[in-house]
């Protein structure tokens, strides 16, 4: 079996911003956006949102959703030169 050997260079940058709002005394809304910059693929935006309903001072119900970014592995990218 042949072994593959190659070198690759990659730089990554990730920025995240989030805002939280108390829209009712018992309801919080959260929204976030992550920006990923990778030298091997196109820039990516990943949104996130959440709702938290406070039943009382000790209990809460939460619902959240997001879209996630997974950078490619070096095997998926392959040799760059």
C-alpha cells in the first residue's frame, strides 16, 4: 500500500457576535452570527438562534437552532501544489 505524503498550508479566522434580549419578563431571545474565513474554501456565515422561557426562578425551557460550519480535513482538500 502506498503512503501519501504532502504538505499543505491553511489559515483560519473565526469571528462571532451575539445579542440577547429580554422581550418579556419570562422570555429571552438570543441571536448570533459566526463568520469563518479559511484560506482553502470560501468564507462562511453560520447563524444561531435561541429562545428561553423562564417557568420560575429555578426552571426554564429552551429551544435553539443553528447552522454549523465544519472545515475540510487535509484528506478532503488534497495536495495544494
